[in-house]
C-alpha cells in the first residue's frame, strides 16, 4: 500500500535522476508571474547584498499535479485562467523562481495558507496554516508540510517544492502568501489571485473516504455518466444520467451549495459526514432555496418535466445563472445532482434505486392501508405510502461517530420527504446499521430501515365509528429490490442483501423485532403483539408490454381447502404515480366465482383486457398502474385485499454512428425511434446530451404519424479519449420519457 509519505518519495524519485530544466515554464505554459506592487510587500528594506529572496514566478504544474491527484479533467484546470485542483493528503508540486539561488542554511521560506471563504481565519480552527519549507518530507497526516525537492541544474534560482495538505484538511478554496527571510530581513509575496481547490481524497489511505480498489474509485469518483432505474419492480426502466462533475462550473457550484446555500461552518468542511449531510439539504429547495424544486403532479408548466432532464450539468448551470431553484425534480433528479456534487468534491457516491420503498410517516415500521367496500384505498385517510421506486444516494466513508473506522456505504437522500433536525435532509445512515436493525444510530437510520424493511398492513374500514378489521399483512412487500449500476459495467447490480436479510428468514424477523423494540411508536408496539391472518391471491400480468398495445390483467384464485367456496371479487386497475398515490380509475370488474376443491378444477380467474383507448387518456407520464383485488368468501367472515403494480414500457431510441470517434474530430450520428401508438404524436422533439457535447441539443421533429419511425442527425466532437456515452430522449404531447443511450470508445 502506497501511503501519503510514500507518494512524496515517488515525486522525489521522479526528479532525483535528471534535470528539472524540461519542467520549467515555457511560453504559453500555465504558470503564475508574481508581480511587484500590491502583491509584494517588503517588510524590511534590503540594504545588504544578501537580502531576502525575491519571488519572480510560481509554476503550479497543472499537468503534473492533475495527473497525480486525478484532477486533470476539471474544467478549471485547463481553462484560459486555470485554477489548481488537488486532493488532501497528497503532495503538491510547485516550482519557485527567485532572484538568486536558494540557500537552505541561510534562507527561510514559509507558506501562509488561508481558507478563501473566511474573514476571521485562525490557526485554532484549522482555517489558517503556517508551513515552513524544510529539507525533509512528512506524511501529511494531521498537519501541513512543505519540503525542498531539489534545485535546478540549469537555473539554480529555480526550486522544486512539495507541499502536502493534511489528510483531514478542510475542503474548499485556499489562498496563500509566501514569506521569505534572510537574517533580520523579510519579504512577503502574495498568490491570492491564484487560489487552490483542495478536495477529499479517496486515493489517500488515511482519508476517511479512502477506497482501496482502483476500479471502485474510477466508478464512484471519476465516472461522469451512470445508470439509475425507475419503473416498477416487475417492469424496471433503465435511465442514463450525465453527472458531468468535471465540466465548467460544476466544482464551483458544489462548493457554493456547501458554503453559501447550506452555510455549513468552515470548521466542519473537513468531515465527510457533516458535508454529505449538509449537501443532502442543499440540493432540495424547501429550506434554503437549494437547487431543485420538487413537483409530483402532472402539471410542469413554468419548468422542465423531471423525465426530460438528461443530467446534472444543465440543472446546476441554470441554478447558478438564475440563483433560483430549478423547476422541476423528482427523486432520481435529486439523486443525480447529489451524485455530481459529491463526486466533484471527492466523496465517492452512487445512486441507488429501491423498489417498493416505504414512506413511514408515523415511524411505526408498518405501512397501513385502509380499504373501503369498493376495494379502493381511502386516500384522505392515508398518511403512509409505498413508492413504486425511490432513488437515493450512498456515500463511502468511515463512521468514527459510530466507532466504525472501516469505510462502508452510508445512505443520504436529497428528496424532501421528512424533516430531520428541522430540515429536509436525510443521512448519512449506515447501511450496515440498517441491515442490523440499529434504528437509533445517527442519522435517520429508522426512516431508511422502514423504507426497505417495514411490513405492509391492510385494514378494512367500515366507518368512523366502527372498528377496523385486520385483513392481511405482507412481510415481503417492501424493499423488493435494491439496485445500483455495476462497477465497470453498464448493467444492474442487486445490492438488496446489503440492506436486509432474506425475507421470512430467521435473521430478518429477529432484526424486525429488534427494531420494533427500540421504537417508541404505539403503533409498532401494538403490531408487535398482534396475530395476523395470511392468504395469497396471485396476480397474472403479461410481461414486456409496450405502451399502445393491449394487455390483460388477471387474478388467479386457488382453493386449497376440502370444500367448495363462493368468492366475491372486485378487481380494479387505477393509474398511480411512482410515489404510490392513486389517480383515476381505468376499469373495475366485479364477479362472483364458485371455486371447487377438486384437484384440477380448483382454480378460477377474474380478468380484464385493456386496449390503448381504454387506458391512453388516463395513463400517467411514467405509465404505471395499480392492480388491486378485494375478495370476500361467502358464508365466512374472511376478506382479502392485495395489490401490485404494472408498467407498460416505452419503445427504445436507436443510435447509429456514421464516423469512427476520435479526439478533436467531428463525428456524425443519427437517433431514431418508432411511434408505438395508434395515433399521431404532436410537437415531438429529441433531447441529446453527452460529455462530448458542450450543452444539451434540442431538435424538433413536429408530427410523427401512428406506427411510423422518425429520426434526426447531429454532430459532436470528443474532447477526451476513453469510454464515453451519449444519451437521448424523445418527448411529445402524447408520449414522453422515451430514452436510450450509446456507449463508444474514443
């Protein structure tokens, strides 16, 4: 393992065998000339021939430092007026040109670092540091260090130095002065016009966000594109998202969120726990007018529909420009922006999708549904909910506040759902604590535990003055699948086992009871001592239906008893948004079935078939339906209620590349898709984005006839080599959320 001290030695070995002349600044290279006047303050007049060193220029070594610190892709590193970006705990290379040769025995040089954001910097709160230049390196653990690498054989007035920020350095923008002394004489030179960004360092073994595996660092820190999933657990929808953390304004906006919007105290900006918790609040709008304004209706006038965003860059740029929350977002939009911000400042981060995610408002660890005599959930009495899916984030770090020094994943969530310490923020909650049912562990672990582990309970409601009847509990309905993008692959990784033990296993029930005993809710303690009835009706849903096609919904009723039964069934199909809120009724079927007990004839079906003209006008933008069944057995007091979700999928967008991609060469490409509906689409347009495109392209196509294919051509110019991705969306008045992406090598 290469520690921070070892990296200093690596720098040293690189230059010990050769001359530094080739590394000196040349015309048009990135280095800084330190002028006289306001930027140079002479403390004592130089009356001797051996006065203090005068600094002529500083070479920031943008290329070398960018490669060593994995920061060379940041836009500000190669901008016309570049700003150096480095990671804490690692040595930073500088060349200093003095007006004479540096003499270690007689000359003293010190660097005075100060956080640019603070007006009252001091040594006590680590917002200021005095760093003397020495002849030996130190490891950068807990304190700053600076040492002389060598002097140049060609120009002895040039000195190579290495400055190492501590591994627990406050992240942010730092400025510095250089103090030189010889005897009683001194001079001060300012480099405040050229600040340095210092980030968290997943490559440094002593940083709390360190990841040992290089492949994981590439995925969770350096990757600018990724995948999230939406839809439903049975009909998942893959969504490509452009994080773009290295693009113009992304680093600056990330620190703006941390220091201006959320106003986290500078002294806490060294702690990834407090930083990630603060960012989960800064990305949403309700508290302090953060980045994204949520909207869970079907009316997105005055803004962009959440399904039409392709990535974070356009959102953050709009926020910086207008200084107002960007309209509109839903959970995956919050997760995408939060991933960008965390990766930009060096915290490993990934979005995670949980299907059938609970929203437990009563903190009872149960999700309670009240059903009327029509088999409909009574929305006005509903406080709990189950989202078809919910996307949050995981960040990688140690948890010394939990006495956990081993790094692991922690949940943070920017979607404004519940208040935490008076603000809409969530986490970091240890995934390990969630799995073990340690719901009292900070932060918001009980809420996250309920999202993936709560039990779903159905109650028959007979009226305000009548007692409710317990119909059924479902211990497998919540957290059916938890997934994220696989490392190094454009496919899904199932991480459900990270959050919970297998359903109905002994460990899972023990963990639930452990959590319930820690819970103070009277609802959960009542539930803990309650005996539930169990019965299962099976829904049959046809797979892989594209919107526009007909589909069938059926409930299979199986008699496992020893006599015939008569069953009354109400089968409903309602539209539903992904937060679990029902919309309009699509169809309702009421039937009475006699279910025989003889083997071979003990199965009956209640079913309905729907055409596009049955559901097209009512379908929500994300094409999700709620299928529910209320059944009662005649001559008994038994009733059953069950529900499931069903999604018809959208068609795919196809890509065609007409040229072989090469850096700095224009590439021609085409996107197309086929209208699957039995009617024309109006006001159609494509949205295209990728790291090779400076901004999102919007190409209008107008009308697209029924069952016809439409296509558009575009051009782009890759700026980097390696694997890249381009994504596209198609949207119209009648059909939205059609998307696709293409991977290619440059």
